[in-house]
């Protein structure tokens, strides 16, 4: 979907587990508000009452029987609800929507990670998102070795996907790099192995430059 100039902007944050997206977004949000950007933040899976319930199911480590097909449809259902209930109305109201993960996570994790058909994922995604595409995708790149180590040290409970093998996480990262290379006009890659404050400075610079170009 092409967003007209008077509409808001849709910026997504992507990265392997432990890339620090969530920390970076937490620091970025108040700064963007201070700069006067009409921002709001949301996340996937989740972001709506329905989506958060789906998230709990998706992250439940006891649900080892979940099929790969069911997993995709659950992520997509959460996304469909978020787009319809939250993102599209916010864009209509002129907001900048910052989203912690979006459909590129499905291509990276379920497509490249699990080896499912990218064509099938594209069809499901078109339906779920009403063709809403991000204006900008900030990709926080980190090796799975560093990412998983950070995740383990963070003390956060591990979700179903964190428990996947190193080989799975390597495929996810390769997937992200392929996705970024295929659409260079939408993606900006940031080295997320740097300290938090340095990554934050890079992100602020990127968004400021991008925001100025839009005016
Ligand atoms: P979350 O706890 O939000 O992790 P992170 O802070 O790394 O985003 O968990 C989201 C998990 O769900 C993460 O392991 C990636 C996975 N995921 C998919 O596999 N497919 C998807 O479409 C999405 C949105 C997430």
C-alpha cells in the first residue's frame, strides 16, 4: 500500500533474538517525542488485547506440539488485528508508528529459519496486512552467538523461539541479510554488536535524517 504524503509513517524494527531492539525502542521513543515527532510504539506479536493473548500462546514453551503452519497463522492473526485495530487508524491520524517486529520476522524466522515456502508466506502476509508495507525498516544486526548470549544473560524467560538451535538462529540471520539486500531502499542495517549507547546514537541520527528528508 502506498501511503499518501499527509499520512503518518510506519517504521519497523527487526533483528535476531538478543539484538536489543526492545531496549533501543524504549530509549528512542521519549527522545522522538521530545523532538516533536508524533510517535507511538507497538510490538509483535501482541499490541492489542487479542494479539497479546495470541502472544502468550506463541511463547508458551509447553506448547511443543505447535505445528509450523499453526505458528505462522497465529503470528499472522496477531498482525492482522494489529494492522486493522491500531496501525492503520494511527497512520490515518498522522502518527509515526514504530513497531517492534513486523512481517519480515515471519520471512526470517518461519521462512528462512524453519524453511517454509516464502511464496506461501507472502500470500498469507498480503491477506493479513491489507498490503501495508513499512516505509522504513531498521535492522539491528548481530551474530546469533552474541544475541543468544545476551538473551541468556538478560535474565528474561526464554520463549519457544529462543530455545531453537544455533543453526536455526544462523538461518534467521542469513534470512534477514537476504531480505535487507533485496530491498535496499526500505532497509537500513545497524551494527547491533556495539554498546547500547552507540547503537542508540546511530538510530537517532538515521531517524532525524529520514524525518528531515520527509519535510
Ligand atoms: P520477543 O520476546 O518479542 O523477542 P524480541 O525481543 O527478540 O522481539 O519474542 C518474539 C519472538 O517471536 C522472537 O523469537 C521472534 C519470533 N517471531 C517469529 O518467529 N515470527 C514472527 O512473525 C514474529 C513477529 C516473531
